[in-house]
């Protein structure tokens, strides 16, 4: 059962940010968010780890933690209080909170912190706890005083900077993610075990220097120990690795960060809880007051500008995470500002939301034309605004698994950047080309999963580009979206003839493009999955699965029916000694090459390859509308004879000899396996077992068939050495025939 994490924060933005950080361990935990202390308290006994902010909607976070901990008489789950304020750490720890987390801190720290606390929680009392005996009660006044004194003597600075402060006896191994701390932890154990005169009280603090990671760990000295003995003991410490100076910290000849610098700075310095920065451009002081208050209440730092010109000036001094811009303003309106911002390589990556009283289709289209990423009309609800900011800023594409690669080809820098911004937010990897000729070369080099191309472009237009893609075998199935301003029936017909998958008329909203892209990408992924699946699943299983997926049959239903089938088994003579004589990689290559020859011979006679069992092949030749029992039996015998011929004509004949057994009769065909997890669509029954026994009884490089099969094909084949044999599992003997030639129908 998945463990549960409850995240309680006073505003939704913090909840989502913390939840996303924890979700890096996706699939391991169930994460629930709330903004009330009442929910925290009522979750006692059903949640495995609590993250609680210092300020909640209905009470302080510390009050919620205290009331929660009071419900536990024995072992309690880890309860972590987090806050921007370091001055409340001492009080929180004294009142029993398991740990204190100082914001801002790295998302990776949160993710690994959750993992370490979960591991520690399940191993309390084992060697993973640094101090296994507690000689002073954590909540007693003497320990509180000792802890306070230890903090005063701590040269690392306590919790004045990002990190976490933990209670005695509650430190998980390797708590911090940024450095390998095992040597330091072992050092702490040695100090704790060898100096028995020291009270086992730890003051563990994490100090960040330029966000580089933990700087030192110290054991708090016993205040009753003589000063000279205290001074003789060296603190156990690790010096953080010195990071190379990031581009964002270097002096630049330009007052603006380049896109690359901003990306590196974001990756290098981003911290969970660090305020999102929004540039708000509007000529209304009322808007600045109201929107600014909403942003501030949700942990967003606001930069103010009264018109587009002042907005550009602010951009020259600082690059925000997002821009909110009105349309109608003096000096420079919102459309002009948006176009200027998107034309600059420095600011083209910054998402822009137009917030205006205008809401006509023409204004919205014009906003997207000049590069806006979203459009909201006044008045706007606070929840809606914060949600849009969250979608554009908090969603970090670098934290997402890389999705499909999309090639965008357009001669307009503005259009290229707009599409890149919108698609990148969905996690796609974007490659940009300026014209059809460059786009073709990029497609050849990168093999994108989808191509978006403008129609009218220099050197090679979109239709010519599509034709070139369709003529290349490796790119022929790549979906193509055509952007066009001329959306006539004739243009669409010409595009479809060239191989265009979908059309999008200019101007368009980014959301519409994303919808079309997601649809085409999903369809191509499904086609690829089916193509790959064909190599792992038999044709009969695929047809049954397709019928169930189409809704013709229930997915839950376990199918079973009596069917007349001719069953063929084959294997390699002396395969076990062969495995001992050949290296594994060479053996696997030899076996796969052998299967290529054999399956080609069988498929030439309409066989269904049911499965490979080690070196053995099981193939089915069922009776159906296309062939009767006689034809099915003949195909099986002819297929087995073709296997011998294919092997004889190949270079494998010196190393490999095979034997083939065939039987015909009624079998049970259907789903074999678990209804809930995995099943196989195959055949079972006595006639299947007989075919397998015939194969093991056959001579090397021969086909042995049962009398039931022979009676169906006796006019079509030549046999010899007809005899009865005893097979395992049968009380009586079975008449068999060795096939020596195929006469044909």
C-alpha cells in the first residue's frame, strides 16, 4: 500500500509547489493537500508524513502540529514544520515537532527529504538512528535548555539559512541530498559512542552558502563537561564542494541576461518557496493595488510598471518569471510591448498574459499574433489568475520527463517563439527552423515525432517540405501540421495530397495548437505501440485485444471456445550442450537468426506464431473461413517441411539440426492467465500435448505427424516409416508417420 503524505499550506501556490517537489518520487506516495489545521489534526493515524506551513487558514501551523502530536501516545509519524521565518524553529522543536524546514530550499531537497523520512519512519529503533538511547526527554526543560545553549554555540548559524533542524534521536541517514554525507554520519556515530561522558543530544543544522549545500554538522557539547575537554574535541564537518560560478553570477556586458544565462541561473539557483516574480504593466493604480495584493498573498513578488515603455525599462533591469500586461496604455500599448518583448532574444522566453477589459475575438487574436501566451479579461477572479500563473511558471519543464520532439518550421521569429513557448510548457522538446530547406535538414538529422510547418516560406514552402518528408522511408509516417492563412478547400486538398495530417488557420490560439499536437502525437504513439506489440504478441491475441478495445467484447471477459487446429512444435536437437559451448551473446544472435529463418518459412504458409519457448517454436494453423480442416493440416505439414528446406539452404545447417512434430484436432482456445493482471491467448488440451510429444520423438531434421493429421493430408504428402509409438501421458500408443515429400494440392 502506498504511504500517504499530507501537505498543509496557507495558500494554494505553496501547496502545489511542495506537492510537485514531493511528486518527483512519483508512484511511491499518495499526496494530499489542505489549507486547514483541522484537516491536519483529523489525519492522525492515517497519514505517514506531515509537511505543515507555519500559517494555515484556521490556525497557526505550530498549533496544528501540537494538537496533532498530542493524539499519539507511542511512536508518532514525522511532522515537519516549514516557514520563511527561522525565529520560530526553536519554539517548534521544543514543542515536539519532528523537524523544521527553512524556506526557500531546493525542490530536490524536498523530494529526497520525503524519501529519507519515510525510510527512517519504518526503521526506528534500528541502526539507521544515529543515537539509539535517549537519556534526556526531548520535551523536558533540561533538554530544551541544553538544545538552546547548543544552538548559541553553533558556528554554522543554526537555521538562519535554508535547511532543516531536527530533534535529538530523529536524524535519518544521509538526510541532505546535495552531498554524500556518509563519512560525516559515521563520524557522528564514533563521537557519540566513544565519548560516553557527553550527553547524547544532537544539534543538527544545515547551513547554505550561496545555495551550495550543507556546510557543517556538529555534536552539541555537554555543558557540564570541563571547558578544556570541550575545546579539545573537533567538530565533525564536511566542506561543501565549491560550485563553479554560474553565468547569472558573472558580470555581463549587457544589462539583460541572455536566454542561456537565465536558463542556467534557473537550474542552478531555483529554490522551492522562492517567490515567483511577476512584472505587472497597467496604467491603473487600482489594478496595481488589487492585483498586487492577490499576488502578494500567494507568495508572488510584483514589479510594477505604468505603461509599455516603463515595462521595457523594468525588463532591462530584471527578468521576471512572467508578465501581466494591459492593452490600452499611454506611451506604448500592450500589443506594442508584447511584440517588442517577443522580438528580443533576451525576453522571448518569458510568458506573457494579456489582462484587459477588451475581450473581442479580434483583440484576442491580435494578442496571440504579437506573441502573448494567454489572454484574460477584466475583471478576473483571483483563483483564475493564480491558476494561470501556476500553469506557466510553477510547471517546470526541466522537472518533467522529456516528451516527444517537435520540429517547428516558420519564417516568422514571432510565430516560432510563440509555438515554442506554448509547446515547451507541455513538456515537448522543440527544434526550430526558418524555412522549408532548413526544416528538411533538421528533420533528417533529428527524426522528430511531429512537424509543424508554415505554408508560405522562402526556398521551400510547407507543401514541398511535406512531399520531401513523405518520400523518405525514415520520415514517411511523421505527422505534419500545416499553418496557413488561406484555408480554402483547394488548398486543403492539395495539402492532403502532399501528405499533411492536419491544418491550422492563422491566427490561432496556442491552446488549439496544443490540442491538435496532443491528438496527433497520441495517435502516432498508439500506432508505434501496435507495431512493436506485433513482435511480442501472437496475431490471434492481437485480434482479440483489438476487439476488446473497440468495445465489441468486454475487457474483463475470459474467452474460451473449442476450435479445430493443426498444432506444430519444433525445437533444436542438442540445444542444451550448445548453450554450454557458445558464449551467451553469440548464442543469442545465433538463436534469433535461426528464428528469423524459421518464422519466415512458417508465415509463408499462413501460420500463427503462438510462442517461442527457449529454442522451441509453437505455431498454430486453425480452421477458419479462409481454410478448411484439410487445408489447415496441409499448411502445417508444408510449413514444417519448409522449415527443413530453409535451414538446409542457410549457413546455420552446420551448427543446427531440428525436429518437427504436428498433430490435428480440437483444442480449447482462449484466455489463459489472470483476469486482473496478465493473460495469454493460446490453446490447451490433449491434442496440444500430443503435438509436443511427437516433436520430441521425431528424428533430427525430420517432420513427424500424427495419424489424425495424415488422414487429412494423405493425398497431398508422401510418408514412410509409419509406426506406433508410446508417448508420455497417454495410456495407449499413437500411430505416427514421417513425411518425406510434399505432393501439393
